[in-house]
């Protein structure tokens, strides 16, 4: 019986910056009996509502625009806000549709220089206030 692809495991965060993240994943062992067309990378802030952020074409077992080693796929997501937390998942797709994907843990992009300074300042002030009231 032909179906959508099986469940893609949760992606692993391979690297990250203030506005980008590199994900690594292994596709399901089941393609649904049909060739895969692409992988859809999605992000969410709450694991309820998901947004496509990138598609990685899958042509003859190779991806276009992402590297792969021994069944391990890699894709970059860009244009993210600094110090923003997202969950990610990857869905394999064939001509019948997309299969399910497991979500990653919540991952934060890195803070920029100015944002790092402001965060440190806020934490220092909170620590000072906490010490004075104790």
C-alpha cells in the first residue's frame, strides 16, 4: 500500500548564530513506497502552530542545497530574530503528501552584541535588587 512517508526523527541542532540555525536529521526508513520529493523544515514557538521556513528538494536520493552523509541530512534556516526560541521539525514529502515529524527541544538563537549587553545589565540590576531586599 502506498502512503505518505513515515515519521522523521526530531532534528538535532548542529550549529547556530544570532539569525540562523543549522539542523541535522535522519529521514524515516519508510518513504511510503514512493520516492521522496523534498523535506519541509518547520518552526514553531508553541508546538501547536507550525510554519514552513525552508524546503530541501530530494532528487534521486540527494538533496539540493543541503549536505548529506550516510543518511544524515543537513539544512540551514536563516532570517531568524536574535535570541528567539523555536521548536523545529522536518517532514518528508512524497507525491501523496507529507509524513509526520517529531519536534526538537526549544532552541534559542544567539544574542547579538547589543542584546547581550542589555541582558547582562538587566540580570545585574535584578541581582542587585534581590541582594538588597534579602
